[in-house]
């Protein structure tokens, strides 16, 4: 699940968010409001240059912020290969896509979510520090559809990598019923 609009009523947007994301999105807000228009660009340009030299560095940097459920996922050689290939390609020319994403995450959505007229399924891993539980909780009620779905095991990894029953789409309503996935590591 993505991040809720940062200006959603009653939302603690940074609650349970990784320190890296708190810093990065703070720099993005400083860019948008004019406090430090070039700070995020400088930071991401330097990080992107380091990642281009050594893509493993980004995986290593992210590891500390991953949930205990996500760490084994990125250690899988197949997943790691895909991640590293993606990082290389995403940053091959520049960091501007990363910059655009950060600015988009902290900006207004540009529409009222209550105007969405089709059913929406929101899936969220309860231990996802990159898009923490408090963030999506600020918006699901405004969407039509079955309501938010959550699985206690996955963090940011796709649900099918950790709990097959959480990837069944519209049949998952509020919590995964598969008790094998409810314990903490």
C-alpha cells in the first residue's frame, strides 16, 4: 500500500515510519515549501552516485529498516538479483525518478478520495515501516469497497512471498485467518 495523503485529517503521517523515510520526506517537504529547495536533490544525487558504484549498498542501507519478515525476503538470491537489477536501471542515468517519487509522496493527491466510485482493495503489511500502519489507516474509510486488508506477517514485501492466503485479492477483508502467520519472529 502506498502512503496516505500527508494532510489527511487526524493522521500521524510519520508514526512508525523508518528514520530514513522520515528524513527523506522531511527534505521533500522542505523542497516543496521553499525551506531548502535543493536539499533533497543534493542528498539523493549523492546517494544515487554511491548506489551506482555499489548497488548492494542500498540493500544494506535498507536492511536495518526492514521488518523481521522482510529481511529473509531480500536475502533470497532471486529477489536480491531483481532488486539490484532494478536499482541499477532506476539510477543508471540520474536520481530524478527517486526525487519525483519523494516529492509526490509528500504532496497533495489532487483529488478527494471520497470521490472514487469503484471498489478499492487496500492491502497492507502490519510491520511495514516504509508505509506504516498509521499512514494507510488515514484513508481506507474514504474508499468504497471491502475495506482495508492486513496481514500480521508481511512488512513491505509482496503478500505472496510470506502468506499465500493474503494474496487472494478481494476475499481478504480485515485480517489474515491463517494462524501460521500471526506470530512475531
